[in-house]
């Protein structure tokens, strides 16, 4: 059985189920308690599980990441929240130099099973220090997993899988997705990490998109379908470790690929995806160059129109797709 | 000279009262415009905290620097910014202080020494040590005052900055606006230290706690710290005890505090307190007060009109300003 939930509700339900099932799971972060989290995601959990397991912290992102690492190292299963992904910059040392590497450095004798949830993305008028999409920083770090769900059902199943996973997982939510709705199965279920999903089948062009851009790509695909362009939309869901095979297979089929993400283009995940495709057997099937559509290489502007232009919109995806299907190698 | 007004002349006092009233009017107008959908994003209002912004900046010279916070409209106005250019920034217009790129959380007026609000809690605190060092190395007759909230004192960077400024004897005034909460986190839950100024002893520098809703108390404490910094005596930590009347931002249900608590603090309104004190000392008449209010209302109306009439940034300039 499933019913409609928002993305935020789906995330909350996953946390609730994990906490009910496993006493080692606890929640830590700024204003996650009575306030219910800056975006209301943890609303009601404090009332249900109490201050021992739903822990408000002072504004101290370094120690939030540190507490998650230390507690995970010694038998607990923390879910840490960093209020905006921008503030993860203050957690970097514990995440990158400690949590990610501890198992390896200690010869495989320990594990660090925690999830760090954080909302990313622009579109709320919150300007340059509250709109970052920094996922690719973490993709670059061996030992960390990076998950970026695009639908409520994925958010729930992937979060539960992330909590079960014996490694540190950076779980990136998108602020503009929180209110989107979708069918979500009831009860406990997991969606395996590192499992790319084809969200829409098509023959003319592959769009590989992440997070909010999956939703926009699917909308663009509807428009394009009316023009006779059949787009295949592929969502990696887990950025690291990446399940490349379905992406490669799709590109072999369509011969054209457009990669779409919100983060700045230079150094973004799209570069990695393009390289993976170029290095694969799909190279021989490409009828046109691999194209990327991504955030402009600027900080996120406050002005509404500039902010809108900074991030790929549905019409930008439609345009890029139209051009790409006409391109030849 | 009336002893209870320190070295402030009646004209100066009226100017400071005007500034406090202007801050409140600016923020109340901004809130209304937000509710009308004319301004997007979020905003952090400092209504109820005007005395700490104005009292602190009153002790500075125009050439001195400040670093501000996400709750920074008051600091900006107190340091001498123009409300029309601030309002235009709020509207995201090209004529705004940051050409519409920054908005409320990044409001800055470099010409009046305001190096900027900050979206990051404690974001300005480490930079303050750098500004202090730069002043020292260039042998300038300046100081820097950095504003931050109670919540900022639990970031690691806060401690690193105070320690460094202390050992290098830098001309920095660390000004903590303790408004009792960091979002939903009451300071009593976030710190075991009863007075945040007590933290100064960990760095071997002076610390003082003042009534942040008393303009004169704030002014006097800051003046002393500024004189110390200017004469080579190093940094000071000031804690101004105050309260924010409004929610943390535009999405706060305020479940973490009671209406009674808010009401009790509203009775300690910093603006009404100064006005009352000046009325009693015959430094102000009721007519003066009405006149001041009318002037403030006009200034805000003009600012809103200016902002509305201003042009949007040209999208062709979107890449400007990323690199020098
Ligand atoms: C590094 C960082 N962490 C968290 C936040 C989110 N946030 C913005 S303001 C705020 C509360 C700040 O409290 P305080 O420093 O006391 O200032 P106040 O809001 O009370 O003026 C929080 C948690 C942020 N902007 N930056
Ligand atoms: Mg505070």
C-alpha cells in the first residue's frame, strides 16, 4: 500500500521508522527538536522520542560532525542534520579527514555508520551563503557515500538504506523538493544504494539528472514528447559509489546524452559523469558530443531573476535537448 | 551636562534616538513588504535590539570598521548607511548597496566602514582579527567592532579569533548581542557559562556584560573598549543582554518561548526607555518626539518609493563581480 506524501514527510517517516526499530539511531543537529528543523523535516520527533534521542546542539557544525563520527565509531547509529548544506563547510575536517578515512587508516578494524542529512540548493531567495550545492566535494572523497534522492519514495527508501549502511553517508535533500508530493509505500523498506534508476524510457536522447533536476528533466520530457522527441531520464540517485551501467546502457541506446545538475558546472558531478560515459563502450555509440547543462559558475545571486538564471530551468533543459537531438558528431 | 547621559550632547542624543526609531521603522516596513510579496527570501529582524546597535556604533568614528550579522539592518543604519539604498537592496535592485546580489543577509556599506552582514553564524568573527591586524600593520588610527549573537559563541572560530586577537593585542571589540536565543536554542541550554562575557577570561582579555536595552550603558561600555583598543590595550568582549521581539526569521512558529516572556521584554523597549529618560531630563518634548516619528516615516516612505522605482540588474551582468 502506498499513499501520497511530501518529500519532507517521507524523510521524516524514514527517520521515525529507523528510530522505532533501532535504539542506536538518534538525531542530532541545530533546532531539530521543538522547532522541528529549519524546514520542518523533524517535526514531532522530539515529542515522540524525547530529548535523549532528538538532540538540539549549539551552533557548532564541527562538533556535530565529530559527535556523529565518534558515536558511530563506538556502536551508535547517528543521523546528523546540517541545517543548510552551506554550513557543512564548517564540518569538513571531521567528515573528510576523520569519518571518511578512519576505517581504512585503522586497517579495516572499525566502521563509521552515520548519515549526515542536509538541504541543498537555490530557489528560495536566500542568496550566496544559503543556497549551495556542494555534493561533488564529497564525491571526491574515498570512504564517503553520497546520496541525492529526487522523489519522496526514493527519499524514504534511500534514507533507510543509508541508515543501515555501515559507512558515513552524505544525504543531500533539496529545499525545493520538500513540498513535492508522490506515492510512498507504507512501512519499512529500503532502496539499495548505488542503484541508478531510469525514471522515463525514451529512444532519442538520454538525460542524466540529479535531485531537483530530475523533476525538471521529466517535465521537459513531457514538452519534448509533444514535439516527437522521446527522452530517457536517468537518475543515479547515489552519486558515489556510482552505478554506471544503466547510464552507459541508456547512452548506447539513444546515442545522445545531456547531463543536468544544479551545482556550478566547473568541477561539478557532470564532469565525472561525462568522463564515465566517454570511457565506456557508449563512446562508440555517441552521435553527438556529450553535453552538460549546469549551474552558472557564480555564487547564487539574491535577485530573483538572476537567481533563476543561475540554475537550469525546465525551458533551458527543453532548449538544450532540442539542440542536442539535431547535433551530429 | 547631565551625568546620566555620559558625554553625549542633547543634539547627539536626539540623533541617536532618531537612528533607533529609523531602524525600527525600516524593519517594520520591510516585514510588511515581505508579507505583501514584494520582497523574497528571508529576513532577520532586530526589533527590540536597537539600543545595542546604536549604542555600540555611537562609540565608533566614521573611519572605524564594523562587521555585522544576519540580523544586521540595525548595525548598518547605526554605522551611517542610507535607508533608500538598503531598501533597494532588499528589493534586489541594481541601485542597492550590493547591486541586488546580496540582499538582507549581505547588506554592506563599505564607505561607512560596514564590511558587511553575514549569512554565516560567527562568519565575521575570524575576519575581525584580520581587520584588526591590518589596521595594526598599516599603523592606522582605527578599530574594528564585530557584532555577533549569543549563538555564535559556540562556533569554534569564535574561540580561535578571540585567542589570536588577545595574544596579538589587536584593536578589536567583540560585541555579543545576547538576545537569549539562537533560533530555538535558549542560551541557558547552549552554554553553562552564566555570563557570556565571562568567557573573556579564557583568553586573558577584559569582558563586560551590559543592559543591551539601555543605550547609555551600551555606549559607555563600548566607548571604554574602543579607547582601550585604540590605545594599544587589545581586545574586549562585550555582552549586551537584549531580546528579539520577532521570530528568528520569517518561518518561525516560536514554540520555544512564551508570549509572557516576549511581553515582559517588550516592556523594556529600548526606544521608549531613552525617549522617557530624555523627556524627564527635558532634553526632548512630546512635540519633538512626534516630529521625529514623522521624519522617520517620511524617510522610510521615500526609501520604499526609491526602491520600487529602481531598475532590476541587467541579466547580461550576471557574471560580474565573481573575480576582481
Ligand atoms: C554556521 C551557521 N550555522 C547555522 C546557521 C543557521 N542560523 C542562522 S541564524 C541562527 C541563529 C543565530 O543565533 P545568534 O548567533 O544568537 O543570533 P540571533 O539570530 O539570535 O541574532 C542559525 C542557527 C547559520 N546561518 N550559519
Ligand atoms: Mg541570539
